[in-house]
C-alpha cells in the first residue's frame, strides 16, 4: 500500500494539488482580452486562441502544483510541512509531484511554440518572461516569492499579460506589435498608439490580480515569516497593506472611467458600476478580518466579479455597436 501511494495519485488529489478551483479566475483576464480584440479590431483567430488557452490552463495548473512542491521543500516550519502542505496531507511523493509539474510545463512549452508559429515571433519574449516568472516564483535561492515582488509579478503575468495575450492571438495581423528577421537583423515594429490603450485597459486586470496576491500574503504573513518568506506585507505592515488593497480597487475604477472617456472602452462598460456594491461588501469583510480560510476567497470573488463584468460589458458594446 505504501508503494502505491508513492507512485500513484487519484484524480481528486491531482485537482487539489494543482488547485483547479483557481482556474476560472485565471481565465477571465484572457477572455476579456479576446472580447476586447473583437470589439476593437473585429478579429478572431480560432487556432492560436485554442492553443493559447490550452497553454494557459497548463501553466496555471503548473504554477499551483510547483508552488506547493517548492513550499514543501523549502519549509522551515515543521508543523506546516507535516500538517498543512498538501504533499503531506494527501501523501504525494515529492518525486511524483515533480513529474506532474514537468509534464504540465512541457505541455505549456509545446503549445506556446505553436502559438508563436501561428501568430508572430514578437510575442516570444513576453511569453518567455511569463514562463520564467512561473518557474522562479518559488524556485531557486532567490525565489521571487521570498521578496516583496509577488503582487507586481502576479498583476503583470496573470493580469496584464493575460489580457494582452487574449488580444494578441486574435489581432496579431493588425500589425501593432510585430517582429521580423532580415538576414541577421531582428526588427520590432511597435504601434504605441494601439499598445497604450491596451495597456490602460489591462491595468484593470493588473489591479485585480495584484490584490489577490496581496490578500494571500496578508493572510499568510505569520506563516510566511516562519518559513523565511518576506513578502510585501512584512515590509509595509498590515495597516498599510490594507490601505494599498483598497487603493488598487480605486485605481481599477479610475481606469474604467478614463477608458470610457477616451473612447477606448464602450459606454456600456459603465454598467460595471452595478457590481460595485458586491465589491465594496467583500472589501469591507476582508478589512474586518484577514483569514486564509474565511475571507481570502473574497479577493478571488472580486476578481471574478470585476473581470467578468469587464468582459460582459465590452461584449454588450460589441453587440450594440
């Protein structure tokens, strides 16, 4: 029986190990990007979009599994390692966990090459950067998670880049961001008049993913300090971290207004204000109590509500033209 535990894993345990429940939240920024591409460029490409989402699912499952494995290996607190980390609580052998992580990483790498081949090589450096962030967030002696970088990296890779990729795989042929080889010369063509509005809208997704990571680090502060992870709340304190948490929601709302005023977003996006009471209610609950099991999920809910509303209201603008 013990031998079987070391070499096998049930499907339910696999889903828990890879935190499948976080996947819907990870998909919303790219989905909003796909709809934005339809609204702004009137363009949709099925194959690169399909490949992109397969890779996105693989890399998100990898990140969760990889973080669980690295947290187990680097844990300094024996109680956490023995009684809280999923490798111990679900009897997952570290060797098996590593094989799962490498398999997911290989899927993402293969599919990522397919995305580059069906779009443009210009996307390769950004994709490679996100790939590096995914691996080294918890891996290595200078893992990003052990410094006050997690919020910015999560906002950039999962929020801003997720939104951008959703647009790019459908609108790469609009030629606002391309690269080409001529002999040994690699030339990038960048249309900032198009990229800046995309970045403006992407900032909303950045803020939501930033706050999910910030809420996670606030809730885990004591445990992180025991395990040598010095995250942003460690340096600025819980009080200032909560103020930053609220400010990021304010920034996201401000960006929506700027987007509508400048015509980057359709006027239907103002309907996002209808979800404000839900966002505010969840924020107030989190401000009263910061607990991983009880209130952390509220920040994830806010991301899904906000990014979902963004996608829906852009779609309404597309329909009502």
